[in-house]
């Protein structure tokens, strides 16, 4: 199959590219390399350097493509609070551009990377897809807008779309070298360097951490599923478990063999207190379940950092 991966030089996208190439697909990557890195891709990868918000770049990348994995986005809740206009351009306008160009190019299916942030937190987890959506950051708003556009394009144009709500993805190639880096690479980097670990708030906020190979497998399941079961719909993609930040830190200390000083700082604006997925809908529609246990995923991630 001829497949386009937007954001394919990034953390999740490049892991997905590897899996697609391994099963024999022809893969093209569209990435502006603002946060992705060309070295994440195998030599000779068909890389188009451009923005998902640029119709000309997207149209060129879409030629001859049967399916699109739309991973390209401006990530981070904190970054969206600081710079909401760029987040909206890249995420909302970028997703609309991808859908519009896909429809015009005759693409069969677009699989969209959404986010658990659209829920805005939950008072009675685990959270099903039918829960009220109360996004609390510009990032979350942009991801929800993308979901709505996916549904509309499925209904108006017959473009098959599947929206997957990711829950705190982690694993190899997730980088710590950004002020907006995710918590697991930041914790690992600090522990390995012998620095104090910065914990936002009391550290008891919890997340449904998902290892990246499970996210890749979930995307492939969404590609293979029959249209009548998935098109125009939204699915949680997560193990359905929960871990506090302090619990996460304790696991990493055991794996790495160090004990870190905790430096508690103010909570991040727009962060949610509790996040846990009800993952039954994806299991029913696609027969998909996450398989990598949390601690095993952490061990693999630490090993990747040690081997860099």
C-alpha cells in the first residue's frame, strides 16, 4: 500500500514509518522538521519537507496515496497556552488542509492522531468516548476541532476517517531537549544525569501512559478495520490503566538504580488532574488491545536512552 505519514520524522510518526516499511508498504513522509528529525528515518526515505498547513506541500505529498496517517501537529499543552495562534494554524488548519487534499486526491482513509486532552479531565474514570468534552487548553481545542472535521469529511465526502485519542504516549525517540518535553523523557534525563527532578504540583496527578509500539499497532488496526465499523468515529487508544507522576518516578528510580531529589513547582496551566481511558470501544470495533505493560515500556525506554 502507498501511505503518507504526516509528522513522520517525529517521535510517534517515525516509529509508525518503521512498522509500515517492515510490512512492505511504500511510505512517504511530510514533515517540516520543526520538532521532528530526519535522522529518525531510514536512509532513502521519501521525505517531503513542508508544513501540513501548506496546501501546495500537502497536495504534492498526497499524490498516488491510498491512506494517510496524520501525526503532524504542534504538540504540548504548555506550548499552546504560550502560543495559541501557531497551535491553531498547525493543528486545526493543518488537519483541514490534510483532509481537503486527501479528498481531492482520492485517498481512501485518513487516520487522525487526536488526544485525551479533549476530555479536559474526568471525575469518574475510566473515561468513555461518550463523556462530555471540556477542553482546557488551545491544544485540546485544536485536537477536538480536528476530530469534528474528520467526521464531517466522512459524512460529506465519503472519505474514510478514524480519529484515535492518544493517552500520554512514551517510548524510544521521545526527546527531553525542549522546554515542552513530556514528563517521562524529562525524568529519565534528570535521573541519568544525577539532577533533581522537577515535579509540577504535588505529583499525584495521574495518567494512562501508553507505550509507543502499542500506539503504532493501534494505528495499523485502524487502517485494517472495515469502514462500516470505524469511519467517522473516535476511539480511545490506551491500556486503560493509571499511574501517578510520583509512582512513575519511583519505577524509574528502581530501573535506573538511583534516588532523586524532588523539586516541586507550580502546576502547569491547562493540565488535567486525572486521565484514564475506557478502551472497550476500540476492542469491540477492531479487536485491539494494548500489550506492553507499563514497567516493561519504561525499561525499553530507559534502554534506548542508555544506547543513544
